[in-house]
C-alpha cells in the first residue's frame, strides 16, 4: 500500500484520533527509543494524560531496538505522514495491538484490531480448557483509501482466516468475514487499482485475490516453492514498487529473502536480503522476519525483529537502498545490522512507554492485555482497577482475569499499589513475572490471616499444561489495607535474565522477599515475560482487590 517513494501508499486525511481504549494517567515524556544528541521539548499533557501538542526535536540517530518490548511478527506501514504497527499476541486479549508513530522510532499504543478472541471457548480459560501459544500469530493490517476502512487479516490455529475491519484505526473493530482457508503468515496489499491481494504460506508461497468487499477469495495460486537449499520460508509481506511485486519471506530464525515479479501471481525470482547478520543487541538473535516501509521523502527501511529472550522478539530498523536489479539492499555497519542509524524523519517524541498508570477514567490503556479473554463482569476501571476473583483454582495459569503489561527493557522495575481490604479467605492477589516459567509476589488470605508471599517455580510442560503451581519461597504476616508490591527484572538476553521481588507498607521502604530467580530464555513459548496482575480464589468467589497504580521504570 504505497505511493510516495513509488510504493503504492494509501493516504487518508489526518488519521490521528485520540486513544479510544484509555491512556496512561501520568505520562512521562521521553523517546521510546534511544535518541542521541537530542534537544527535546516535552509535549503538553492534558488532565487525562493525552498528548495535546508534539514538538519535534533536533536529533541525529536512533538506537536499535526501536522498542525494547515484545512486539513480534511486525507489520509496519505508512498512511500519509503517520506510521502504524501491528504485532502477534498469541493468547493475549484483546489481540493484535496497533501502535502509531510520527517518525518510525517513537511509538504509542492506540488500539487493538481484535477486540476479543472469540474463535473457541478455550480462549476463555473456563473449566480446564486453555489456548496458550495459539491465537494470533503473524498477521497483517492495511488501510484502504477507496472506502476509508482499515483491515486486519489473520489465520488462527492453521484453520480459518478471520478478517476484521474498522472505519477508524482506533475502532471499534468488528469481524467482517471468515474464510475457510488458512492464509498462514499473511501479508496484504491494496494494489493501485484497489484490488486486494494476500501473500501467504509456509515454504510453498501463494497469493490470493480477495473479493472487492474483502469477504471471500476470488483466486488463489501458488507462486513459489522453496528449494531444499533454502528450506522453510514463511512470514509473507507483499508490496508493489515501480510496477514490480515483492514478497518478503523469512527462513526462521536467521534469514530474510525477497521474491520479485511483474505480476502478483508470478513468476518470481528470489534474492537473499539478510543472512545471519550479527544482532544490534548483545546476546540477541539475527534480525530476520519483517517488512518494508518508506518515508514521505522517499527513503526506505526494513523493519525486522530479533529473538531476544527472555524479553521476547523485538523490532529493529535499518535503511534500505535499491540495486540495479530492482532488489532491496540493506545498509549495514561493518557487515552487521547497525546499533544506530540516522533518524528516518524529524524526531517526534510521544508519551513514554514507561511511567505510572493510575487507571483513570473507565477504560484500560491500549498497552494492557489480558491472559486469555477476561470475564468482563469481574473487573471495573473507575479511577482505579478493581479485580474480583473470577476463578476458583490453585493454578495461576488457569486463573481468569490476569492483566498483563509488556516489560520495557532492558531492565524494569514495576510497582503496584493494592488495597487488600476486601480479600476473602483463600484468595491470592499480586504481581507476577508471567511466562511459561513464572514467579510472583502477592497477598495470601489464609482463613482471614493475611501474609505477603513470594512464590517461585510456577511452570508449564512443553504442551502448555501446568507442571507446578509453585512453592512459597518466603512469607511474612501483614494486616489488611494498602500494600506496595514490586518486581525488578533484567531481560537482557544472555547476560541478564534475573528477577526479584520486594514489598512495602509505606511506599517508601521496600523489603526484599524470597530469592532472586533466573528467567528462562527458551524460545518455544514465543512470547516474552510480562508483568501480570492477578486475583484468584482457592475457596470461593466474592473477594476483590483494588489496584490504584501500576508504575514501570
């Protein structure tokens, strides 16, 4: 979908709607990526935390990763002078976050394309069903100028493909169509004549033409089969430039290839774009899967992700030039993906991705996602977050309404302020380092007697069933009322991977609880660690806790 810079770019007037899902109540202005030699003017912030003005800054370079957060399978595109970004979210709900940027480097969460994971009851965490590592994998999103609509397309569980659409990027989004074909790892192109094409597949890459109303497949054709010396390819992204069609595909997890043809249905030639390039993040994996994006003044960039567990898969950006053969060429630094590059556009700082959320208003910020679909009757946002117990269980992984937030690396300290007055016997509530190997600090109500407890060894088997609900490593008695729970973590790949917990009764003096832990850097769960706020019952429903702030620094 590009036009300026020769790609077919769909444009629309001033799509800069306010954040509809809520905003951080206290915004600390800062760049979301490291910007060097910057003179930045803080944007004005209204009483709801919304940015009301944005002053560009004078800056030279940006640093990779552009966002030190888990935002894998990225699809980045431009509409006029604004860039948009969507990502995979697996079993987290709402799914497919949408981010916005005015310079390709500083980003803000604004919405989600999939309001609820409604494909099966397993996404509700009811009974014994669960959908860990299923759900939203690599998907695609674009704006279509002809009807002013935004489209998101994704295949779920190798089965059906779901198409969601909205008249505004901030929603509301709704299901438009269900296709009985899996458009696996797909990339959408709105062609110059408004035809909708989708590239998809694993190793055998195909292109589908959608109907004009985007509700059915008109035609589909295999356009490329990877030979044995290339092996598995997937993660398709489809573009058009100078009359040529390009399909970007990855060989996980170290190579990126580009297919080029004069027709969307081929025949395609292939050339490697990235081959086991050194990571710009120490200990991180090779930049690979991603896609192409341009600037209004005709510059080109490749946005990829790197495996950087335990933090997840993080976006990196590098300039692209074009060879005489019409294929893109990455701009490297001494043969490696650069740790820094010149800024793509004038720096445009947004609200920081860290700071304090006091849950002002009546909706959650777009930065939050639940572990599976929440029970919407068991939480409220009203100048604070009230979590009622939604599940009777001893298993954190089966407890509904665990609210998660991406960890902003490379190091992070998260603190929640929690009122325990209305907890009931058997309840467990607190803050977790949430993944397939988890730990938490929380308040435990044992028959009316409260203690603050650090629990370690909460983990899953390789099939995502629960192996252990954990063991209390340390505990101390407290009284009902306000408590501050804190987690500190280092998600640097390789040399980092440590976490610890502490608590405070006055918000000033924090007391360590339990031993430090080593975070897993195994990739099979695909998602990185998150902060998780939970409240579940082990005896009977009815208890509540109130969270009045979440602060991440």
